[in-house]
C-alpha cells in the first residue's frame, strides 16, 4: 500500500511502510493493518495507542502531548469524553455526551482529583 496523506497533518500507511521523516512535528500516521496510531515527535515516530484498547489497558509514554485549541467539539457517544483546549478561553476541558464542558484548570476550592480516561478517548478517536 502506498502512503496516503490525508489532510494537512495525517497520513495512512501499512506497518511495513517506511514512514517519512520530512514531516512537521505532530504529524499523525494511522497504520491501517495494525490499527496503531503513531505521532511524529522529537524527530521520530512514536507509537501512541491501538484503536482496540479498552478501559483495562494501560498506556504510558515518555513524551508530552501538545493539544492545540479548537472550537467546542460535538458531543461524544454516551460513556465517552472528549478532551480539548477551548479557543474561547485557552483552557483544557473535557466534554461529555450531554454537552457539558468541564474545565480541568479551574480551582473549585479544595483538593480535587480529576481522572480523564485517555485510553477510551484515544480508542474512540480513530483517525
């Protein structure tokens, strides 16, 4: 299969294809045969997640994630959350299926633990 560029920062390929290194930082590759997603970070392709992950899987990586601000996204499916940076105020937020946006940067008076299930988010956001 030939590598196919989809949009400005995405491509599709097979796991046996040699991914290009002349792409901008943050470029994403969807490997269609293995359902893996790779991101071009720090001058190399880094495996991000598999689209068949479930809530019992663990993902760890020694990288950071840059999240670019976007307009408020549509509601996700029931039981799923969307993580995004809201362009109206620049804050990291999570959106639920009923359309409620919760800022992960607001202080609510007192300690609070926030858990965002990035595994389910990544699995639901197939490229």
